[in-house]
C-alpha cells in the first residue's frame, strides 16, 4: 500500500473540491491509502455526502493553516498544528509515504526541509516542475527553492532530475542540459560558465547535452533542464504570463463578430485539447527533490483534477522509490568528495 | 534631416527584402536620409529595379559581413570593412545619426561599445526590448548585453529605460519595476534584494513600483522592467518559445478534421491580428542604450517589415535625442557620486 496524505485546507480552492479529486483517485487506485489533513468536521461532513472505501481513508485533524501571505518559517514555528506541520511530521515518523500540499509554497518547502529533513549529500532540495513540450514534457529544476546557487548545487539538481526523469517520467536515457543564453560553452554568466565544466565532468550525468536556451524547454531537444531557483521561477511565471496573454488575445479575437463567433463554436472542442496540454493540473504538482520523503507542492489554485493528478504522481514517485535512489546516488557523492 | 544607416547584408534574409523595407520607409518619411551599407553592386542592382528619391539615399560599400557564429570581438578586429564596422565608424564621425543592423547581436553590440563608445556615466549599455502587453508594450532591459550585473548597473538601466519610455514610447510617468520572483522587497536573490534598495532610494526614478514577476511583463501593471542581461535574455527566449509552441498546438488543432478546417478559415483574419500584436517585427528592433549614438539591433530574421519599422523607431529615437537626454541624466550621475 502507498500511503499518501493530502492537505485539503490550505489551497485557494474549497476543501470540498479537493476532497472530490482525492476520492476519485482513491476509487481508481486500489493500492493507495489516503490521509486527508484538515479540519475534522469539515472533512467528515464532506465525506458523509458520498460513498468511498473507508478502510483506505483516514482524517488527520489540523485546525490551522499557513496563509499565502505569511512568512513561511515564522508561521511554521508559531502554528504547530498547521496542515503542513502535521503532514511533514507524519512523513518524518513514516506514518505516510508522501505528502501533498497546495499551500504557501515557502511553508511546504520549509516543512520539508526542517521537519522531514534533507537526504545526506543534498545541499539544496530543488522544486522540479514539468513543462509541456512537443512530445511530452520537460522537467525544469530548480523552480524557486534556492535563489542563489553554486555549480555544485546545479550538479546535484542534474543528478536528481536524471533519476526522476528515468524512473518516474519513464524517459530512456534522458537528455540533461544547462539553461543558458547560448549554446556555446563560453556563453552565459559566471554561474553557468562554471557549471558547464562541473556538469560535463561528472560521469554520473549520463547524457549531458550542454547548454539549451529558454525556447528549447518546449521542444523535444531536452528532457531535464537545470537552472538556479531564481531563473527557474522567472521562467515559470513568464511562461504562465505569455500563455495566458496569448490565450486572452485569441479569446478576444473570437468575439469580433458573428463570423468569428461561429469559428469559435466550431473550434472549441479541439482548442480544449490544446488547453489541456498546457494545463498545469495535468502534471500533478511539483516534487521537492532531495527531501527524506516524498513531498509534492501543488499549485495554490489546485482543484479536484489537480489533486487527483498529484495523488497519481505521488503514487508513482513512492512506487519507484525515488528517495532511495537519490540516497544511493547522492550519499555516494558525498563520500567521494 | 535624420540620417539613418541600415546594414542590409548581415541578416538572415536576402538584402533585396531589406532594401524593399528601407525604400518603403524612405517614401513615407520625408525627413530621413538613408545610407544602405553593403556590397555596392548588389545594392545598386536592386535599386535599379525601382523608383525612389535618390537625393535622400546613399550607398556605403562594405564587402564583408560578420556571420552569426563568429566570435564578435575577434571578427570585429579582423574584418575592418565588415558592415557593422562601417556603420559604427560613420556614427562615430557623425556622418549618420543612427545605425541599424540585423547582424550577429554580439558584433553590433561590440561595434557600438568599441567603435562608437559609451556615454560618460554609463557603465554597461543594455539592450532594451519592447514586449507586447495588454495595452501596448513593456520595455524590458537588459536583454543580453551584460550577463552579470551590479545594483548600480540595474539602476542605470532603470534611468535609461525611464527616459526611453517617456520620450520615445511616449508613456506618461512610466511605471518602473525590478523583475523578481515575488512582490515583497525581501524576495529574490542577492542581486535583486540589493537592487531594490538602490532603486527605491534614487529620487530620479520617479515612479518605482517595486518588484514585478515574469507574468506582469504582459500586463498593464508596469511599463519598464529592469533585470540583468542573463535573466532578460532567458525571459526573451522563453517567451518566444512559449508563444511559438502554443501557436503550433493551435495550428495543429485546426487541422483535425473538416469542422476544424472550416473554423480555421473563418477565424484566419482575426487570428492574424493577434499574431501581429505579438510579432517582433512591429517593434522595430532593440536600441542599445547608453552608447554615444543611436544603435539599433534588429532581429536576425528581420525582413522588409522589420527594417521598415526599425527605421521609423530610429527616426523617433534620433528626433527625441535620447542620446542627449541620457548624457544629461547619467553624466550628472557620475559627478554626484
């Protein structure tokens, strides 16, 4: 059994929506046990409305949440019973195998780091996010956990990203690259120039293809893109902004007149497939890699579908035992150096 | 008269296409004099095919170009007669007021820096690019000239961006912001945290609105976004990549079946307007600000339309005398410190 806990209270959407998504996953995935973390009364009232396999579902009471605008570490210390504290502690005590939260990203990260702890040999756990790409998706890490990084940090991101791509995303011999502003190895800022050497020289990175540019993330040229958390987060927000700006322009153009409205009606079902492809909810949240347990940060705006997919991603991550794989690779790393 | 020179040889497109765009600008803009830089025979053969106001057009022979994959500074030193060397020297000698080139970006930049020279008080000239946004466009700088920057560099970018937005883009009281990964002043990496203070404390930056995120570039929340050249270039390429990926998906969806093909036929003219809005060719190239003359770097793939718009942008930039304005602001800066 894969034991997965979901914080259903600290996202932007109602707990009821998130619970619906969780129950859908419970129904489909017979090998999981779910723990819903949040206010007991709210959750049990919601559960009373529907049928589900009660042997595989528990509630873990938590009557506090850390809000989106709170300072993560302070709030984590003050609110001992906050959902993220409860989830991280269950993980630490091995009562669960994975913890999913759509709450304040900094607080989930801090709970992972401080309550669950890092794997030995991992200096800075990165947030890994799958971006949509021509033939599937591209894993980009770090997306915001570590703003100032060293080449050694980036090398560790590459090693963890490689393991995640091979084992969870099931990509054969994943192509690993450094995000840069040109392909030549002499291009870039001080960090990327130094990192290029470090990544090239580590034999454990099996398929290092060198530098890629921002546009290559969406192509099939690369599977894992390594960058510092500042740049990764800028890339994430820029992509969201560009996609939503572009989509708004297209929606506006459909409203022009009768002719365009007919076109809109005709194209709607096909356009929906396009939107699905670029919808973050399909990718089920972002793992915080290098933590001594599976911690998945879901988008703050996660709804039932996003939580459903996050649970499925969590199951795959637990099943492939990514924590053990990272331990084996990175602990060895530390001994060598 | 505004004297503008165009390098018609070192872009990716044929000289004939670029010349057509240049002649269109010459016809519309009665106050400009054009100098076409490139192989005399090729240009004159092209000109022979058409009618134009020959009193306002000159050819400046140059039979070498710096290719896209050459090392800019080396090539600049070796190829004395390369188009960018010829253009930069004309600018240096005040034979022209502005120089436009769609060639190797590094070589145009280096020619500006080494042959024309920086304005006193400007440490690092940035490349300023207009991104499409909800109500017009947002100026982002630097887009790749300076990969590692100091807070002082970013402050200078803000001052130059402000002058360009006020005078060339004609924005009243432009909103200036720092590109960051969160709005709070405590967010970001070492550079942005320090820069926040420096930008807040400079009274000459009249409307500093603090930090913005990647997605805000496409909104009407901000007019000038300041960032280091590494991050700016990543933002540029990511935006290009996301837009083209999204567009390809939509084009694919139109091909699904007869229904979708009819929709495509109906929506085409309206979609074209959308594409125009996000087309770099509308923005006429990117000025290298802080150089002692107007240098405009056009996209390598520039065609006639892009060159036509670049000439119009060059004229506006010369007319508003942005060089003089930057001198007045930044030289003063140096005396104060």
